[in-house]
């Protein structure tokens, strides 16, 4: 069984949002942030891989874009063969 990365992202995001909502609710209800600190850390632990993966995707896209620009410049620099006859 192969783990789908998009499904993992969705589950991590949903668990992070639910943990954040529960943490905010409990903090407002009990008026004590320190007792609910662990709930906020669960939410952050769910979001950290998502942020890391997004950063890696942006970096890969930027590298691919630079390579495409470099390839197009190299292609543009090669002189086209002339159709004129030499004398």
C-alpha cells in the first residue's frame, strides 16, 4: 500500500486546524494558556511538515524555472544555419 502525499497533507492540515480550534476554545473556557500549551504544540507539529514541503516545492520550481531560462538562452545563442549561398 502506497501512502498518498496529498492525503497525508490533508489529514495533517485538518488535525492541525482541529487542534488549534480546541486549544483556543479550552484557553478561553479555562482562561489558562499554560494548561493548553500542548494542544497548540500538536497543531504546530502537524503544520511544520506542511510548511517544509511547501518550501521545498517552491525551491524546486525556482530551480526548474532557472534551468528552463538557461536552456532557452543556450538555444537562442546557437546560430541558425544560413540559407544564403557563400561566394
